[in-house]
C-alpha cells in the first residue's frame, strides 16, 4: 500500500493567502490531450498571515506558466506547484495538458461514452488545472470551450455560442468544487419557469439520443422544486438558465454545480416501463436536493470540508420537507428512519464513527457519509423542533441575508438562531462535535394522578468521542387513555441533563405513553415494555410513526426470539398485522410499511446490542419463517386486498397510485409463499409498468421459480443499461444464502458486467453486501469475492472502492470464525501494493488502526 495521507485537522484551518477576483478558463478539448489555459486575477488576502503561493494540481502536465505576462518556472510536485509572486495584485496564467479519456477515477474532467463531463467535489478541480482548490476561495468564472461537439456547457449564463465554440459566464462567486463542464452529442428536453419576480428561466434536461422519452418526470420535478423553494423558503432562482445533464459514469447520485447540475443517469431518467415507483420518488428527491443547493451550498457554501454538513445536512432536511409535502409525510418519515437505522446507526456504533462535523480526515471523499448527510439532517430537524416554525423561518431568512456569497461554518449557522431566539445553543452544538448514537432509557412512576417519566441519556464512548457529554434532546411525548383516546396531545420535552424527569399532573388514570413521536431525536429508545402494550399502541397510537414503531418492535422482538431460542410468533403481532391490513382507512403505503419486517442486518445489530452474538443463518431462517407464518395467518384477506389495489387507467407515479402498488407488492410477496408464485407469474405476464414487473419477478425468485422470466426480462431490456442494473441486483438480493456468492461470481462473468461503471459495480457487488446471510456465509466466500473485486477496482476508481469497503464495518459484532475470515480479507486489501489513500484510510479505520 502507499504511505498514508497526512491527517488534516479542523483546528489548523487558516485562510488562503490570496483572494481571487476573477477566473478565465479556456478548454481545447481532445480525448487524451485536452489543453486548459487559465488566467486568474489574484491579490493578497488581508485576513491571511501565510502568503505562500501554492496551487493544487494533480495528474497535470504543465506546458507553461506566467505572472503578469512574464514566464515563470514554478516548483512542481505531485500535489501542486509553488512560486514566488509579487507583493500586490497580479495575474497568473498557466497552460496544462490533461487526459480525460484515461481518467477512470471519474474526478476532474473525464469522458463517459464519448461525452466530456466533470466532477469536482470535493477535490477534483485540481485535476483540471492549477488552482487553490479549497471551498473558501470563491471567484467569478468565465469559461470558453473549444471542441467539435454540438453541445458545449458550463456554469452560469451563455455569453456566446457558435460552431465548435461556446463562452459561459457565472456572475455569482463560487469555489472551484462547483465548476462544471459538459461537451458531447446530447439532446434536450426544454421548458421554462417563471420565478416569483416574473423572470423567465430556460430549463434544459440534456441526455444521450434515445433517452428523450425518460425526461418528462425529471422536468416536472425540477419545476415543482423551484416553486416549493420560493413558497417555503423564499428562495428565487438567480440565473437565466438551469441545465441538468444525465451521465452514465458517475460516482455519486448528482452534483449541484452552479446552473449546470450533473446527474448520475439513474437519478434523473425514468419512464413507467423502465423505472419503479421507488425510482421515481428517488429522482424527485435528488432533483429537489440538488436544486435546493443553489442557496444552501452554492450561494452560501462551506468554509472548509469539515463544515460539509452545513450544506449537506441542511439540504437533506430541505429535500425531506419537500418530499413530505409532495407525498405522504408519515411514510416519508418512516422510510427516512429505516434508512437512518440501516446506514447511519451502524456507522455511529462502529469503527467508522465520526461526528457530524469531523475533527480530522485524511481523504475527504471518505466523509461523504450517512453521518454527515442523514444525521446532519436530523440535527437540523431537532433544531427546528426546539425553536419552532416561526423562529426557524426567521433564522433562515437571516442566514441567507447575512451570509449570501460567503463560505461559512457551523458557528455561523448556529449564531443566526441564537440571534433570533436569544437561546444559548452551546450545548446543542455538541450534536456537531460528538460521535455516537445516544441511548435514551425511560422509567415511569404513577401516583396520586401524577404520571412521571424519567429519562437517562447515555452515549457510548468511542475513539472519536472518548468522553461524550449530555446532549439537548427534544423528546416528543403523547399520552393515551385505556380506550385509546389521547389524554395529552404531543408535547416536546427538552432534555438537557444526563437524567431528567417530567411530570404530568391531573390525570384520572394511568396513561399509556407514546414516546419519541415522529422520531423527534436520533436515539435508541430503551424502555421495558411488553407485547400487550406494543399491540395497544399498534392499534391506537395517534402518531403514525409510533404506531409503525410499535409494530416494528413487535416484529423485531419476535424475530430475535425465533433466531435465538426458536418458537413461533405470538398472536399480538399476527393479529395486529391483520388489523392493520384490514384498515382501509389507512394510507396503503403506510400499510405496506407496517407489513415489512426489520432488515436482517438491523436484527443482527439488535442482537449484538442485547449481548448476543448474531448468527446470520439463524436470522435468515427466522425471517423466512415469520413471513410464511404471517402469510398463512393473513391468507383469508390477501386476495381481496390485492384486488382492491388494482389500478385502472394509465400509470402515474403519484402518492395515491404509488401507495396502492406498494401494498399490492407486499401482499403479493405473502401470497407467493402460499401459491408457489402462481399469482406472481400472472402479474409478470400482465405487467405494463416496471414496478409491477419487478415486484412479480422478485416474488418468483423467492418462490424458487422465475428462471424463464429472468431470461425473458434480460431479452426484453438488454439495451437499457439502468434496467439491466436491476436485473443484476435482483438475482443477488434474492439468492439463498448458500448461493449468493456463487450467483454474484457468475454474474461478474456476464458479458454485460462492466465493472468500471459505478452503477453496475454497486448493483452487483453492493447487492451481495446487502444480502446479509449470503454475504456473511460461514465459508467466507462472500468476503473473499468482495475483497477480490475491491482490490481490482481500487487502481481504477478509488472513490467507489473506498465507499464499498463499508460493507465490512460491522465485522466486530459477529462470531470469532467470521471475524477471522473478515480480518483476513481486510488485511489482504490493506497489503495490496499501491493501494489508494482513499481505501487505505477506510480499511485502517475499519480495523481500528487509523
């Protein structure tokens, strides 16, 4: 492996020695020899004490350099260049040559199927030209692109366009990570949007020829996002044009470059025939997220990469608000918590734990994590809950007014709330500096009409936070009477101490508490209760999240018992699910979520928390047994519910139809356990949209059928790369544990397995990692296969490799045999010659050796 990268610390931040007044870039495009000419106006930064002139640059061939039109010979290293410069303002010029065709890391300027495109966040611009590639250096950019391509795009507004040449100017100062360029043979779906001030904005969604029919939904999602941001946050778009480009080879979901958003094609292209309901909702959310970055990320950016949560946590929170308004708010909240528990809680509780604002890093690419994004959003949600709707809105208005055009910190963010509310947020700030998921235990007391809840918070110490302190916890609580009526509407209890009690007086009878309504804080709630109370809450809780949580807890307890001691599920759970299924007054999407079981990895984590070493095979067997038992218990209702979910008329990805299809899919999965897949085969044959087709195919695979349909599906969709990603992933996700590694290995030998494409790699190897019992098969085949491919991918695409390493992060929870097998593979990866710094850091942290 290579030497570890130097560790960068938040405490060492210092401003760059120079300000940048303007940037002019000229690109002469050629696949393996693009020339980039930069002309940059620098002047001394009066706030800086270090005036050394150092420009980042990697994988660049310097052709010439000049200061004020006089040639210079800078000192060049693998990381950049340094040079003596005048004491006052000066103009720097450089000409470099780069190789987009050979740039398989997909950072900087690279090529995807003949199209030039860029990805500069976090530190990709230094692979384009020499520049102070840091987010606190902001400037106005003018870009000229020369190349034989019908479409030439960059940030901002078009200045001029002629054959083989285009000039773009972005009037808003931005850091280099927001730079973008696209050139290629593209076609656009175009539209217009009138802003609240009456300005007409041209909208374009650029795609490869042949994908034009998959753009309509994305365009409508963009227009809804623009209108929502005006109505809810008062943010109007600030350029004359907004461009989105779909790119097949992309490490992330999308990128918010100013005025020129570049999207992974999977995050923007959709049609009823090729995309599922989940795809449509994801596309809507990602388009909103990237558009909302225009203000929370672009107009106001982060001072340094330690402040990444400043833009990402806030923007994830905003896109969650948007989706809740566009769709079902309870369903959105539940699915967000499911994702948080599946991705962020394990991160918080394992070797990769870090605060929402890290104190140090080696490779910033490794900190685009669920903690920064999803937990960062939860922190924003708690802050809003504590200060209230009105104060939150006033604070955001002040934030935009005070910091427009600036690179900011968490301190700047919290200061606007303190100024608006007069609150001291010093303790709340610990959410940004402490790693770990707090555990919130509850005891209760009832006497003389007073009901008292006593809470104790405890955050387990970790290498990242060895001595965690009490946090501010907003705990939403309601109280229910014996007949299910609400005797106390939701109240937000503000907990600030390690142990704190709250009394509710004047009650005529002991209530049943509904605690942590809406999942008001990202904690693990620990409270001694029984199945009867959970069944009561499942039947009567007026808070949708806690009603779902009661059913989830019943299922989790049932599965944990079945996985460790055997036995059968109790009537509380089975009858409760039947009551939910029969309640046609409930949102069908909510009922579908109620029927879903906890994930097997979640169960493994719950068992480990309880002091039991999880057995992946036993968990899988228990999960399969419970699904079959539930199907038998509900069999008298299933056919009628499936029929009631049938939709007549054209497909629409709206909340009503989406909810019905979700419930139909959950019911079909149960029916398939009783009829051997007959109903699923019929649905597959009749399906006129991808949601129905794919759910039927999944049911057939679980039933041990579907060989013919799998072949037919491939024949039907082999020309559509996004659908074939689904084909790869589905077979692995539903493979039985003892076959998962073998199925994956066979598919990696398929002619369509393009391992250099991040989508295809994640669809295949990522599906193996998500097949819990299959990945953790006792013979270690899953571990070896993933390690083989990570070693192969690392020299080609270190960023995707490093992120996939997180599949191993929960290894300490398993038995000694599995730990030894995983440790052997981690050691093997770490010993690989010339291993990238990205992957070296991740594996070292997972091993606890960082």
